[in-house]
């Protein structure tokens, strides 16, 4: 099975890095094995309604000094609709989506910054303060 590297951010501020192979946007629960868990560890249950977002990342460490650009690269074509998400904690995510619909529990966003450590992000709608098309 494919192991996705993810960072889950809870609405209460907690953050857990690990691996999943059963995340589905239409389910309320998936399993996560923390990155520092010993081999063969039992996965923990993660309940999507408690989350802010699920970040699918290239590397767990990333580059802490790098700040994602909040603009699109004008030399590259844009796939999907431009969208800006402002979370209730004040964080802003700019990117594109192909599946945002108000009323759904969540949606995927691909970051505008192609150099971002985030490959894609599943935004939990309840954690968003504002969602607008850019």
C-alpha cells in the first residue's frame, strides 16, 4: 500500500507527523502511524472533524525558515480554480482547488507556491473562517 507522509493539525493546535494509507476525504476517520513510532506500532485513530487540515508533505522536516509565497507563478499555467482559505487561527493558504463546494466537510487545495513542502492539503471546512476564490 502507498504510505502518504502527512502532518495533521488539530483545531486545538496539536500537530502530529506520520504516515497513513487509508485517508479518504469522504470518511470521518483514518489511521496514522506517528513518524517516530517503533516498527509494527498500532496506528492511532484520527477523526477528521477534530482537525484543521491534513497536509500531504514532501519531507517531515521541510525548511522551517522558508515561508510559502502567497502568489501564483505567472509563468506557469494554473490547474483548477484559484482559492484562498483563511483558517480560524489566522493562517492563510493560497492555492488551487478542483473540488470546493460549500457545505462539504472538506476539500483539497494545491499550494500556489511550487517550492512549498506541502504537496496538497485537505482543508476541514469547519476550521476555515473564510474561503474565497482568488
